[in-house]
C-alpha cells in the first residue's frame, strides 16, 4: 500500500502510465525516472507516496484488482444457482481483464511473483470470501459436493484464470478472455458438483 493516501488526480496520471510501462516492458527495465518523465510527476512526488517501483506497482494492482471483487459481489446478488454465481464470477473477472489488459499483463506476466507474494495485497481476502460464500451456498442447495472445500474451489478458480490469461497473452491477445469461459467452465463445474 502507499505510504500515504494518493490523491485521485495523481492516480489518474500515474495508473495508466505505470500499467502501460509494466505491461509493455520487462519488469526490470522500468524505472522511477521513466515513470516520472512519462507522468510529468516529479520523483519527489512519486517517492512521497511509494518507497519503490515495486511498492508502486503492487499498490496499483491491489487497487485495480479489488474492483473485480466489488463487481462480482454486485452481479451475483439475487442469483440462486451456485453454478451461475461461479460462471458470473469468471465472466466478471475476465471482462475486467479484457477491459484492463495492462492490469492482466502486469499482474500475470510481468511482475516477479516471489516479491509480490510477500506483500499483503497479493492475498485477496475478498475473493476468498466470495468463493467461500458461493461454495457454502451451493452445498446447502445440494449443487456442490459436500466434501469440496472453498480452498479447493479457489485453487481451481485461480488455476483456470492463470492458465487462460497465459494462453491469451502467449497467442498475442487475439481473443477476448470472456470467450474462453465456455471452453473450461463445464470442466470446472463437474469438478465441484460431480455432475
């Protein structure tokens, strides 16, 4: 997280540039001088809010990725079917990355995972909470096998997300991520429901 609260006007200048740089270059090629030059923000301004480029990019990713959980929560309201809730969770996630490809590439391709994993922002508790709610709801309705844990479902969710984003990137981002959902969703559902 930033050292102090970052004003919205700075985020508006900073976020697009940082995501563009980190999604188009190797992580180690990007430096604070280039970010300063491209944003028009002084280095002292950047260091006022972030102690390093790592802290900056991880805070930006955390801020942006949190929007996925907010979207999922909003879109599963009123749904009864756990199957549809999980399908909608994938759709919201992939639609977000389709509309924010710089976030997808930076988070899944560019950043050094070992370093990011050591930050609190790497662990999305809100995603864990949502999947846990859906799994428990599905068990109560008899849609999901009783021995399936939220942790197992979360592992599958992330496994499919990572794999689809890696394939999408490797093949030159030639398709929308949401279009991949029908290719794997039935397999995911069979794993948790036994159908």
